[in-house]
C-alpha cells in the first residue's frame, strides 16, 4: 500500500524525454467496507504517449471511474488501500498529498466529469469559475484572466462569450454547461486530459458535438487524453488505443483498429453487439449482455466473465486467464477460448447442445467473431 507523501517541489522530470506521458503499473484500488474488500481496480497497467488518446470502456461497475480518480488522486484517504505506481512525465505521483497534487491539477492534468451540474458551482458565475484557476496557476491579473476566459469560451464554441461569463450554470443548457467544464479544464493548458463519461448526461446530438470538440482540442493542443465511457461506439473513431475493463481488471487491450477487427475477448464482443444499429427496424429488440457484473467483494472463481459467457467451459470457472499477447502488435486479451478460433466455436456448440442458460441467445455466426448476445 502506498503512503501519502508531501513534497514542496515535484521531483525532476527524469522521464520527460520518454514517449510515455502517463504510465500506470499494476495499479490496485480497494475499498474496505463492512461486507469486505471491494476490488474496484485490481492490477491495471497501461501507458499513454504524448498527443495520443486512449479509451477505457466497460459497463457500470467495471472500475473505469475509480481508475480515473485514482490517477487524479481524487479518492478519499480513509478506507482505501492502494498499490502500484503512477508515473506522469517520468515523475512518480503515486500517493502525493493534496497540497502537492494542487501543483499538478489543472495546469498539468485536468479532468472533465460526467455531470456538469455537479462539477460547476451553482452560485458562482461562469467567468469566475474559469478565471480562478488562471489567476492561481498562471498568476494573471483580473483583466488578463477575464480576456483569457472569454477566449476559452469562444474556443469551445460558446456563443456570445462576453455575455456568458456573467451568467450562472443554471442559465445554460446541458451542452453549454459541459462546454464550460471543458473550458475550465483546458484553461491552464494541461498536458493530460481525463474525460470521465463526458457525454452521459447529454442527448445524442449534443454528445457528438462534445466528443468532436474534445477531439479537436486534443489535436490542436497535442494533449494526451484518457476517454472513459461505457460505449464502444464513442471511442471507435476518436482514440488510438482501447482498454476494455471488466470486474476491475483489463480483459482486452489493443490499438483501436485492431480491436474492432480482431477482438478476442467475448465480453468485448458482447459490448460491441449491444450497440444499436441504424439499419435495425424501429421495433428491433435491443441486445443486452445477460446476467450481472461480478460482485467485487466475492468475485467468481476463474474468469470473472464466465457466468455470463456463452463460450465458458469448466476451465473458465476454475482458472483465471492471464493477459496474453495476440498476433497484432499491442494487442492482448484474457480468455481461454478467444473469439474467432476453432476452440471458441467448439465451446459454443458444446454449451448449446447442453442448453446452458447463457446460450439461449440470438446467434449470428457465433464463434466466428460475430456476437452472441442475450435477449432475455
């Protein structure tokens, strides 16, 4: 378990000349509760290069948000057990105290949260919420900060920014409020942006606008970005790499194009097939993943996904599969019977013959890389 440490100055950027902006090594974040230990994040590792975007995908309860908050060091100090290492620009920021993190928050790493109504102060005008960080981190005077705030609002496509800086959050639409939170996050020119489900509270049209805005700002500023979402469709054309999480663990990781073309983990396949398609008829029943996510206090033996997996065999219920490398560079997955293999097809046919509950599904080329998803 890492202990909180206080430093008056951050350590030298020994790794600043490396390709990795952010590196997470075997990170574990567990919560101690009356029922037992919740393994919210359990051994996650990944690296993000400068100017790249990585997507973290999974159902609610998979550990995505806890992972992002662990990186930002925004979790409570009590009843939390942490282990592993987080390196930013070659500096170990694991377990830094709040005072030291304030030297990083906003100016080096910033975050866009799910709901702008809970991340914006309802009784403080928009302009002041933006200028606060500008004056604190960049030491701008009042006039300079106001001019910069107006320019930031204009850069995130908010009309009449000179007027908006004098308004309160409740006077703006949901999409406008989220644009304001993005402006606040970008105010001090961070090198890394954490976007935690930034479009969950918005309608579909506004979602696309916000995602495109984030992608444009990321490119123009050459930032690294971690985009957290439950929707594979969101990360499809906006990320360089995707991490799929399930039960607090990484179950598949690959460059974006590789993941969609050569996915191996049945859970990734199920997530993909749960996305509604434009060509479907209006009364087409939505495809869902049968069963429930695992109990993170008492996870199932073997593979966490085995109780819901249409391909699961006895081995899956007994032995946890390790992350292994696939043929494509940068692609790894955790599955004993990976999608698209003869072993996978044979496993499904055995389960179908045995009439196991998870195989009572709609099948379109099952075992050959197409989805097997529950309609119950």
